[in-house]
């Protein structure tokens, strides 16, 4: 069931990653061995990658099987999948292709490379990943990944609404701080 898949993205992916982020935040004011400190960042990025690559992909493919192209490692596979999807949904593809490419270049590729480096310990210089051990980097990365997952899944869900029903992002200045919803519905001109 789709609702279950989306819930799993939150419960098994984003929430554990956020718990690791909280440990990173707390570590800033703590004395600890360097290997332990580095492990916090590595665990965090591993959980975040799992939330995006494994769990969000499963949820996305339940709604739109062709969306697997978003998660491809190779740019050629991504572009080929985007082209196939564009034939099915040309208007959406034209609007969303720049967004998808931006996500790949801004954070997805770096997260994938770091995760692969940690898993396979290839011959790359570890200094190439020094920036991954910065708390500010982790904050920005978490924000980028959870927003991308939200954007992608919200878009895909909205494709299955009845005609005349839209999903809109609530501008930040209009959000209720007591109930911080990010999206609202509009049905035949009436906003909910």
C-alpha cells in the first residue's frame, strides 16, 4: 500500500537519519575520540542514503514505475530514463527535469560517492571527503534530502488526484508554526 511505503520512508529512513543528525549536533560540544566523531557522520549519511535511494525509490515506483531513473547512478541511465518518462508525461518532464538534474548535482552524487567510498573503501584519497565531516554540511544535506523526498513523493501523489484537485506548497510565511504543514489541497478553486 502506498501510504505504508511513504510511512516507511519517514519511520525507517528519515527519522533514524535525523536521530544521527541530533548526535552530530550534540557532539560539537563533547570531547570524543576522532574515530567516534567520524562514525557519527558516516552513520548519518548511510541512513540518509538508505532513506532516499532504497525507501523513497520504492515509494516512488509504486506510484510511477518509470521514476526509478531518478535514482540511477550513471548520468546516461538517468537521462535515458528521463527521456522515456518525458514521452509519457511531457509537460511534467519539461518542468521537472531541471529540478531533478539540480538535485543530482547539488547533493545526490556526493552522497552516493561518499556512501560507496565507505562501503567499498576504494583507492580514493580520504581527504577528498573531509567536508563530509562538518556539522553544517550534515545540516544542509539533511534539509536537501528530506525536502527532495517530500517534493518527489508529493508530486507523484498529486498525479493520482481527480481532475480539478491540486496540491500546493504553502508559502513559509503562511504556515502555522503549531501545525507546520507544507502542502495544502485546492479543489475546484477552494483551498483546504
